C-alpha cells in the first residue's frame, strides 16, 4: 500500500531481543544458508527503511540499531521502543512519521519482500495485517500496523514491559494474510534450525540448477 504525500514510507522493524530459551543461544546470529538469521530477515525490507530493536550482532552495516530502555521486556516493549525512536527521528528531522510499521521477528529465515508487500496491501481494509499459517496460527511478529493505530494501542496499554502481542492486538481491526508457502516459518528450537538449514540448502541447489538450465549453450 503506497504512502500518501504527507506520509513517509513504511518502516520495517526487526526485533532481536528475545531470550532464545528453547534454542539455547542468541537466535539472530545463527547461520542459515551462509548468513545470520537477522541479515536474512532484513532482506525482506527491500528498499524500505529498516530499524533493529535489541542486540545488534549480525546486523549489516548501515542498519540502525536501538536498545530498549529496560532490556528483556518482551516484544511489546521492543515495539514501543521502535515507535519512540521513529517519533524522535520525525521531530528532529521535521519529516513526517511513516504511515505503517512492519514488525518482523529476527528468526524468520524465509520471509520475503513480496510477503511484506502483501501485509502492507492488506492495510487497505484494516489497521493490522497479521500472517496466519496453514494451521490457523497468527504470527504477530510477522505483521503490519497502521502507525496511528499502533501508537493509540500502546498508549492504552501503558507500561509495555512484559505485555504480549496478543494484548497489543486486542480490539484492533485486523486482516489475516495467509502464508501458503511458509515464508513466515520461524526458528525456535535446534530442530527448527536444522530444518531451516536443510531447506535453505535445497533452495540454493534448486536456484543453481535453474541457472544452469538457462545458461546459453556454447554451441
């Protein structure tokens, strides 16, 4: 969904501050397909500006990183930090606030710019667009929000520390965006990581075969 002339483009916010308890190590820096998870997620921003909230390990140069005032407060605290940073930027620069924010967890190795486009397009009829997998599970950290609605909901919640994304989304006009190809597959456990690495390797081989098949013949 394009921004209006009075609005800045949508911003992609990547949250890296999870505890990674089930994984046992900091997930955003884990290698999938030869790159850190967080770098793969940031690819989905495409040409849009991106902001990382939380630890910056594995984040490519040139991407802004901010920390929560009190680390470990959970995703809503991270979202609140992102919105505050965007408001400060707008006040300092005199530029308008973005019309929307895309929220992505740093453990989505296959999320794509095309899926981000789908989330933003779904905001034409909603204030929140959330990815829903084949089992009907909503992935609140693969979603897009109209910034005005997000700011209003954060104001209503008050202290964001320890609040859930489900709390944040409560009462918001929401549109589900299906995910038939599994681009919002997340990596929570060592078994998930092994599957993601296998899938990334398989996809890399398929791309290599495709390039070979389309290579001009030397004859």
